C-alpha cells in the first residue's frame, strides 16, 4: 500500500458514463463532450486537485440487450453517442504538466502492431504520461459492427489478449535498443539499423515480423491498467496489470479481490505489493451534511431508471426488461462484465438482490459506493478504504459534469492534503512519467519482475 492515495478521474468521452439521466440536471455540461475546451478545462481542474490521471472508459458498439433493441440506449444517451477518447489526450496534455491519461482499448477489435504505434506516439506526445486500460470488449453489437458474425467467447478473447500483449511488449521493449537512435548529423545517420531488430512473432492469432516503427518512447510500454473480475480476468490482471480497478461494491468483495490478485501475481514472480489497486467512488459533497444530502436527493431525482436498466443489461448480458422488478438476480457466468454480476451475487452472498434494488443502487455510479457528506466525512471514508482496507487509490466517478469534479477538488482535496493523504500542490514529483508517479520507483520502465521485462532480458 502506498503512503498517499492516488486519484483518477473516471470519465468517458460521451454524454453519459455511469450515472444515467444526470445530463438532464440543470447546469450539467455533459453535452460539451465534443468540445476541446471542455476537456482542457477538465484536465486543468484534475491537475489542480492532484489527480494522477484522467481514466477514460470506452466501448465499441451500442447497448442493445435491453428490450432486444438499441432504442433506449440511443434515446436516453446510454454511453451513446461517444467519441474516441484517445484523440483528445494530446490537447489535455498540452495544458498540463504532470497529469496522466489512461485510455481504454480493446484487444479484440484491433491489431497489436497498430495499437503499439498509437500508444508509442501518445507516450511521446505526453512526455511519458500515457496508460492503457486493457479490455476484451463485452458488447455483441461491437463484434457485429466490426465484421464478426458473433462475439468471441470469453476464454478465446482472453487467449487473444494474452498473445496481443505479447506482441505489443516485444515491439515496445525489444525491437529498439536504448542507444539505437543516434541523430548523427555529420554522418547523416539518424538510427543505427543494427540496433533495430524484428520481433518475428508467429502465433495463433497474429503474425507480426516487425520491427516496431516507432523509436522508444519515455516509458516504452505504457502503464498497464486492467479490471478483470472473472477467474480468467483475474489471471490476466495478475500477469500484466500495474494498476488494477477493483469493481466490487463491498469491503468484503474488495478485500477478497485484492488478496486473490496479489496471490496470483506472486505466482508469476511479481512483487504483489507493486500492484496498485483502485476502487470506484461516487462522492457527493457539500459544505454541510444537510447540503450534501439535499444535493444527493436532487441527483437521485434525475436518475433515469430505464437508462440504468439498459446500461446494466449490457453489463450483465441479460435483458432486464424481461424480468419482474421484484425478481431475484441469480448468479450466472456471463460473457459480458463478470464483475457486475459478481457485485450482486458473490460479493454479498447472504443478500438477494431484486431487479428493482439493482436499478436503484446503480443509478449513481453503478456498482461503486456513494459517499454523501461534508468534506471531512468524505475524507474519513477515503482514509478508511486506504488505511484499513488497503486500497491505493480511487477512480472518482462523476454525477454532474464537471461540477462533481470541481466539488471534489475544491472541497475534499484540501482536507485530504491537510491529512497528508494527497501531496501538497508544490510537492516535488517522484518522476517525470506516469509510471514513476504511480509506482514511486524512480524509473519510467516496467519493473524488472514484470513478465514482459523478464522475457526480454
């Protein structure tokens, strides 16, 4: 566990992310997601608040499980419409100095050579402040729109993801030596060709001779985020992730998840304490308890229940429109987001959730805990999760945009700084790159015990 908390803003380049209906709240600026000025303002605010990174969620496809059509998702802005978050990152980086950017990308619907090039470019343009959140995609509509007859089965998606990252690691870590680039003007030689080698990958899913087309970026490999919750997903996170998003909604579920993933990481020869675990939180803060409660009540009034059910239907791969509101949600193995299913079954095995209860619980921030109160109360709760439960940081989820972020930065962060949980604004940075600030180890490179480094050394 780190000595201070790490903060990510968890957002999406769309009208809605995980609080369906909040765009209807007076003053909410979510429809400005298409404007560069909106995102540069968000970046400046997040950096002012000591945030480590802006963490962009993303999906391919449209939520069409609810009611077996896409009408609700389109009409009610359920993560639709949405833009490519990757393209706004350079603009946000240009107005900040230390803020990092974690971009969600799927290994199922792209090619590793192309993705490696894109993220090397982003790492160069951000001076080493880029991370990739590796997902395997869960919407069947994404598979159809990208030319597949049906969604890949989960095991096959993870098998492909394993090989996908093997290719990327080889391109990022092995293809160019540290001194390959000479920039020798007199000799007219920019790069020593003997120091650039092909990777000659031949696998089940990919054939990539290489070499990489980009020179080494500040971090080489971007910081690797992951959030696998199924058994296969946990194994993937243990082998690859440096930062892990634990999406369980209860303390018991988070503790079990962290213990399990750390144990699996140790089996790969990794230091389990080097992994950074984040949980999602939905802070609703006011100068007084009464103001915070009133704000929460007003936010809840704008929750769109049908939109929430449409979102959850996609998460669960289960058409909730077919179920009675008082029907119990039973555990099933799903090809979509297993963590969402686990949140309402395995994380609290003694509780039976109804469809209605799930929708009410998830209207603000889905499965993450909502913390309502004064800055002191919110700081108390975050301190408990950090100091007693052992999480390293928080993915702060918005309700109203960008007011939720501004409230947190202006009201909660000063309290966290006073307690030493967030470094002072003028504190010396532990390094120039996102990896150095996240891991605090003085190197922009993957740790020596990461499987990608061990295989390349």
